[in-house]
């Protein structure tokens, strides 16, 4: 017996796309201000904000202004800010001692924000690059980035941040063993409740360019970060790194950059089912802003579409320079 084809399409999938109400009803993923972490660039001084040229709308803020930004985050429903200090060449040394100075820019900002806006979670960056004379995330000896000595310094840095009141520590350095070492130190120093969001799968990416300008690292960096950050050709390795960091005591994991690595986000979420974040990095932001400024893309729409893509790829949240703008758009 031959079946004649149905006289109409059996599945008219367009039915559920016909009206805004139906589209809203069946939308699988959603984006909310509570999915966002807002990165803030810090600088010395008071009551000043200086634009970052390659990141339109992004400012370097003095500590008092950063407190203002944290208030804005609270008012917009953004749960967390992440701090990145700009360090001038003269504050960079071979021993990176400024990294664990309780009075350094980022530790002062942590205390000021936790004092004024305790409800906003403060996340930090743990890596030596803002303080290192050659711009690397670890100590350099004989042209090599050395692992274990760097980890000891990262632990000091982490403890200073925890003491200042940080809620979320973000080791972004890609040294081996740092999550375990930091977790052990937190446990033995009475910081059992400080969380670790490890930059588990961080790729050696050209998309970090504008960030390095923003924190003054472009001039400092000698060479590349390929001996510690991941090769963009790899994917299975990201899963090994995530497994390792979780076993060492990470509470949450990050994939970085974001948009070019959505496949990694999805694999991580499917495999581990742990809180997974993506960092939509400076170059991704700059790219969309530049195209919008030229009138080549609709800036608001690509912002929201790019953020939704992270949710669809399985991320629980996104570190993004769009955070305040996107939160405002979501509030309508
Ligand atoms: C450094 C660090 C980098 C970023 C965050 N932390 C740059 C790097 O690894 O060189 C990049 C963030 C961005 O591009 O927005 N530890």
C-alpha cells in the first residue's frame, strides 16, 4: 500500500511563532539581570572616570566611583561585580608584592563596596599580570613561566582578597594546582564560605586585546600566554581542566572567551552540570560596539542576542561589559 502525502504540512512549526504571546510562551531560555556579572576597571585617585578607548562606554573608575557602579548594579538587579585594577608600569615589580598588599587598589575597592553595598557580590581576578613587570600571569624565570612558585603567590593574593571581603575568587591564571592550593588556604584560615569561580577553560585568545589596554598590560606583556592558556584548537582538554578544578574545590567554572567557545560551554554544562559561566571578553564587546557605531549592526539587538546565546549554550550566567546596558534594556 502506498501512502499519499498529507494534503497539508504535518508539523506547522510556524504556528508557535505567529504572535509575540505565543513566542513568549514557548521560549526555551530566558535572560535576566540576575544572569549578569559586571566587570569594573579600577584606577587610583578619587572621583574620576576615564574612558577605555577600545571599549566604547566602558570607564576606568576610582574606588569611590566603583562603589557608585556597585550601587547601580544593585539597583539594576545585577548580583555581582568583578574587579580589575589598572596598574601603571611603576607599580609592577619582579616579585609582584603589590598583588597581596592588603591596601592595593582592588583590596581597597572590595572593602569599600562591601561596606556600602553589602548585597552585591564582589568577584576578584587572581593572576599576577597586573603586578608583574613582564605582564605574565605567573613569575618568569629564564624565559619560562614557573608554576609552583606562582601558585604560592596566588594563594597569598587570594587570602588578601578573602580578608578584604571578596565573595567570589576568580583564579584566571591557568597555573596547575592553584585551585586546590587556594581552597586549602581558605579552609585553614577560616574562609570556608568564600567561593571559587575558576577560569577553568581559558584560551590563549586574541580577543583579550582591549582588556590589556584597559588594565595597562599591553605595553608590559613580553611574549605570549600560550604555555599556560589553552590552545584554541582544543575541546576535550577543557573538560579535563574543569574536572580537575572541580576536584580541587572550585564551586563554579568559567569558559573564556565566550562567543567563539559556545561549544565548550555546552560540553561543560552537559558533562558536569555545575554552575557554568562564560566571559564575553573585551574583544567580543569591542567587535559588536564597533559594528554598531558604524551602523552595520543594530547594537541593542546584537547585545541581547549574544547574551541569550550564552543561556542557550547552557551557561548560568555571563561576565559581560554589556551588564548595565543589558540590565536596563531588560527592565524596559
Ligand atoms: C588576566 C586576565 C585577562 C582577562 C581577564 N583576566 C587577560 C589575559 O589573560 O591576558 C581578559 C578579559 C577580557 O578580555 O575582557 N589574568
